[in-house]
C-alpha cells in the first residue's frame, strides 16, 4: 500500500483578530475565522498569539488551561472537522504541577507561571508540535 500523495500546493490562511478579555467570545470568533478560511480552501490555518484571551497577567493565569483541557480539545476538533493543519497561535497553558519542580511553577516576579504555548494540530486532530515561549 502506498502513502497518500502529498499536496503540491498549500493554501495558508493567517487569521487576524482583536482578542479581548472575553475568552468565550474570542474562541467563538477564532472558530468563525477557521470555518471561513476552510470554506475558502485553506489547508493550513494560523491563529494569532494569545487569541483566546488578552488581559492582565493574573487574569491570563485564570483563563489558562492545562494541555489536554477543553480549549485544547476544541482546537484539535477544529483541525479534525475541517481536515486542516491548525497552528493554534499561542494560548495560556498552566504548568502541570505534577510534572514540574516547584521552582518552575512561578515566574521571576513570584507570580504563578503561565506558559505562552503554540500547538500545531494535524488533519486528524493529533498534536504535531508544541512550542512554549520562554519570556512570558
């Protein structure tokens, strides 16, 4: 059995949106743009940095989720539903307290750490890559 042919051309969509402190609305807006990009033939869709929530650092922590949380599952579902590669901008990711030493759970200011994480999901919704920015 041979592997499916890879596309010789890729259509990419870059989503631009103004995120606010209303996470539900931001996620709904991002999904609408993903749907529109897919309807226009996009194979790869790039969401912007911190698209789910933009606000003060303490609120970013409150809105952040663990990897595998509800937003992660939603984004994986968008990729699977639309058969796209989804570059999920960056999102606030809470550190897994069971996987990291206590020193990694706070930032240099002593605040609860939030990772600024980019996920890339494949066409079946599988996680292809993950990148955590180190400066947040």
